[in-house]
C-alpha cells in the first residue's frame, strides 16, 4: 500500500483556494469621467468613478499579481507534479475531480485573457487535425491546389510552398494563389 494522501477533498479545495488568494486580488473597475471643470492651465479635469453593471453593482475583476502555474501550485501545496497529475486522474482520485477541473479551468481562463488583452504575448494554440485554420499566402504559390502541403511561417500568419520536401499544412480551400490570398487548411 502507498503512502497516505496529504489531502482530502475538502483540504485540497481549501489549499487550492488559498494558492489563488495568495497570487490575486479583486480590483474594482473605474473609468475616467470629465467633471466639466478645468484646471488653471485650461485642461479638463477627470475623476475616476466606479463602472456599474446592469445589476447596479461595481464591476470587479481578478488581477493576478503572479501568473498561476501548475509548478507554482505544486510548490504552494508542497507536492510533486506527479502527485498533482495523479490527483487530476479521475480514475485514481474521483474525489478530487471537481477541484482539479476547476483549477485547470482557472489557469486556462487566465491564459485566454492574456492572449486577448496583452499585446506582447505570443499565442500558444492547440493544433488539431479536426479543425480548419485560415492564413494568407506569404508569396505566390503557383500550382497550389486542394491537397497541396504548405509550410506555415513562424507565428502562423503566412504560409508558403516549401523550397524542398513537403509542408505540414494541407490545403482544403484557396481564395487564389497570389501573395496575400487566403488559404484554409489543416495540420497533417
């Protein structure tokens, strides 16, 4: 028999909540509103006022002081990553399923928000053969037809015919073969 578990369902949930509490804070959203007054130099004076939602409440958002990570969580919980992976395995620990699912969801939500609001974030995407992706041709791709395999450039913004060999992006539709034309395909 293995070593005893460090956490119960309740204590793991509380510890995960404590981890997120230790790296976040709730911030009331405000907006600058013109007061109708001017300063001695003639500039408009603005003041911060709370943003109110349709329910009459101030809008609040969670600000992450430190990005949430599995490594950071494990360090906080004083467990090894492999232990966290076991906790996430519903067949091994069904009692932790709700907590681990919610935790992974919160971490994904943070990453999604960063991709939407930050200008300096380089996106990471999960690539699946089941989805069709669209990009543009970096240069003319004379002879490209449905089934042609292109090479997608770093960042995924353009595609081109590889100089040698075969690419990893199979064309399923083309708007044309000139530079800048849209091309749709799947990863192979």
